[in-house]
C-alpha cells in the first residue's frame, strides 16, 4: 500500500542513490525520443504550494488541478485525501478527489518518456516517489513541471522546493520504487498526449460517476475527436446525450454508429432504447430485433431491451 507523507531531510539518500541507480528508462529515453520533442521545457505557470508536514499529496494535487483551471487549495484537499492514521494519501484517494473537483484523472503508463511527452505539451504530472529504501520507504508526491534533455535533468515542485532539479537517473530510481506511478489531472475536453483509447475511456467512465452531464459530454466528445474510428468513444457521446435527456442527439449518434458499424450490438441496443423513450415502439422493436439476431456477449442486454419494448407496445 503506497502512501505519501514525510518531512524528513532526504538529501543524503538522494545523493547516495544517484551514484548507484540503474536507470534503463533514462538511457532509452535520451536515445529514442523524437527530434520533434523540445529539448528543454519548464511549465513556469504551474503554481507552487509549499508542503506542510505529511501534506505532499494535497499540495501536489492542488498544483495539478490549478494547472487544469480548477482553483482548489491544499487545505480543502487535505480533508479529502489525507489519512491521518497513515500520515499520507493513497493513490486511489488522489484519483477520486481529482474527479470530484471536475477534472479527469488519467494514470499514465509507467514510462519516463510518457511523463516527458505530457510535460512537453503543457501538462504537469503528479508522481509518487520513494525517497529512501524498499525496506524503509519514505513515500512522497511531487509534480514534474520540466526537463532538460541535454543535461538529463527533470524539474519538480517538491516539498518546500518550488524548483527542485534532479538528474533523470536519480528521479527514475526514486520513482521506480512506486512502480512508476504517475497521473495527470485534465479538464474535460482535453485528452492527454500519451493517452490510450481504452484506458482513457475507462477514466472518463469513472469521471462520469461524479460529474454533471455537460462535463461528461465534453469529455466523450474530446475522445471521439481524438479517435474518430473508436466505436466505444462514439457510443460514449451518445450515452452522455441520452443521460442528459437529449434524445434527439442520442438518436442521431446511435443511428450513425449503427450505419457505420452494423455489427455493434451496443449501438443498436441503445438506439432501440432511445426510440422507445420517444414512444416510437414499432421502430424500436425492429432495431431491438436486429441487435438480438447479432447475439454475442451483449445478447442478454438486447433481449431485455426487446422484452421491455414489447411490454410497452401492449395495449
């Protein structure tokens, strides 16, 4: 169980770690990053909140949320993510609080190159480090706000340091002990540079549980623009419209998906439900029958929809 929270002096540990650290991702990144990636980046507009004792989680998350346009203080977040009995914050609490405050929480792949790509496109990255040893961990959240490829350095907002500069190899060593955990907090309508469609749609689906329909529609619309051929992203747009009672838009979206992907049981099922809610039962029943005939893993759902429509059609 990984938690944040320490205000011990850690410089001696960092110095000793940097001398012996194995940093394969640093070596690989410095050799293989595309030439189009900026050599030096620093996100100077990311605000700095000095960390009080054991409060690195709330402070780091507040900085990330401010960068996403959501003004919230570490004091407010402290009551949401800080666990006194653990003197720190669990990653799951950091992610949940991000969603509650109106941002999509996306966990990055455990790759240094992905952290650098996100920073290069203007997104600060919250990371979890162990500043000591496996047998005596000192868990600590920080925010990566810059890097210098020529000097092989990263720049962090960390603890009481507004601008902490670490060698990439030292950073990788401290970061790898958290299984390279990293996340970004992004405004609805933004898709992280390194996002993968399935993982991002799962993040938006979780965001949907605690946010208003307008924000959810914006998030799914961004995903559909990023991956226009992704059926799940398109269905997300239709579902968001349906849940906000915009049945006309939902029908348009589901009908278009059904025409472009006639094998999609999900799109047909949702179109049938949308038509049924408009009391267009004959059309809805025809569409539901098509979904049932296709079968597959969603057959049970299509059958339930068909039965429901048939009940509504009875005088």
